[in-house]
C-alpha cells in the first residue's frame, strides 16, 4: 500500500513538472496575449473614440496627431471599433502601418447581435494582430436565456479562433444589469469581462460607498475581469472629472475596484499574458458640456490622469503579489 501511495505521489509531481515543458498541452489562456515569454504585464490602451471632437468639434486631431500624442505619453496601444470598410482592400495594411509608424499595438471592439456577426470581424482582428476583441453583445431587451446562449456561443467561437474575448459591461447591452451579468458569469466559466464599472455605478445610482450587496456582485465580476475601462462615475453622470491627481472620493472607490481586479488577475496569469487597461473617456454627450457647447473638463488631460493612476495601481499590485512586470514610463516619471 505504501509503494502504491509513493507511486501516485511521484506521478503527480512529474505531471506538475511536465506542465511547463514545451509540447505539453496546457489549458488555453483566456487572457489577452502577446506571444512572448515575458512576465504578465500591463497594456495601457487609449480608445480612439475618446479623441472624437477633440480639441474642438470643428478642429479634431487627425489620426496621426492622435497616435503621436499616444507615442509621446507612452501608451502601449490604441483601440479601434471595427471599421465599416474593414473588408476593403488595403484597410488592414493601413492600420498596421499606422501602428508600426508610432510603435503602438492595436485592440479591436465589435458589436455582435449574432454569432455570425463575428465573421466580418475576424479577418480584421487577425489581420491587425489584435491580442483581444472587446465585444459589446446584443441589446438589453434580449431575453436572458437567449443572451446567455449568445454569450456562450461567442465565447466558444472566439476560443476556437484563438482570439481572447472580452465581454463589455455596458448600458444598452445584454450586460446592462449587474445582477443579470453575475448570473452569466456563474453560468459560463470561460466568460471574461472588459469591466466598465461606471455603467453599473450610474445605472444603479451608486453614489457613495458600495453596499454589501453591490460589493458581493462586483466581487464576482472582478474575479473574471481581464480588461478594465478607465472612466469614473459619481452615480449620477457616467463620466466625471477626477481632478489633476485622481484622488477624489469617487476616483478612490473606482481605484480600489481596479486594483482588486489587477491583483485577482495576476494571481492566475501566466507568461505572455497582458492585462488591458483602456482609457475610455468619451466625447459629448459622455463628456459634460456647458450651455455654450464647450466641454467643462479637459478630456485629454483627464485621460492622462487616468492613465497614470492605472500605472500606479498596477505597479502596487505587482509588488503586493510578487507577480508580473512593473510598467515603467521613462518620459513620464518612470516607475511610480
């Protein structure tokens, strides 16, 4: 009996050791990945949607100006919605050339109502070598059973294509309701979220400290988060100014949830995994305007505040877990 027990124990050790050997099949990572053997790291992304009508409606920065700003401020990538002309000749090459020119990666978001809607997106996602696709799925009035079936099918399709799928938590989508989204998470083990806390805070009018019920629901989603959207709500407006230091009470509440998500992600991440933090400050009417039509905040300055806050939280999470790679920005102050 003792010999049998020793054999079983030895076999378990050998299997555990082989899991790291080349050629040994491992579970498919559901995180964004860069194909490297680097320690898990942060990918700071700016959504190009956030540059619309900036610095003015009549004088918007060109795409080249936008990407130059991202290069100067040491973002890692930009995120683009699936273009209407994605299937046209030269479109993929155009976006890849822009990314290469400014030394940036590309993320993609798409808006499927059916699994078949991915067919139009897949060639573009693969062509620009996006490490993830952020999906805004269906509409809020889709029956919950149908929504769960659609999410499950999209997850399986993306896995079969080798594309990490991030399910966007957004108003007007099947994920609008916080408790309903928790049920999706419990029903679909491979579901991973692009968690935008602001939508749930404004939809639930969560104006102060989270209640135990809200905290419990967020805890479920945080453990399944592989991407975060950087925007802060006060429970009444979806997007507010958080000051030059990002240390307002509302910002601190969001920062606590963001860091919690980073720590949870790091605990199971493997080499080559990317944690996506996308700055997601929208143009009007996300951005609040005065009666003259001018935005009351400097949207680009606020984007940089959120960018720096995300970097600081990430580096704190790396130090606390002992896992991952610090995200250092030389021109913007180094390792903060």
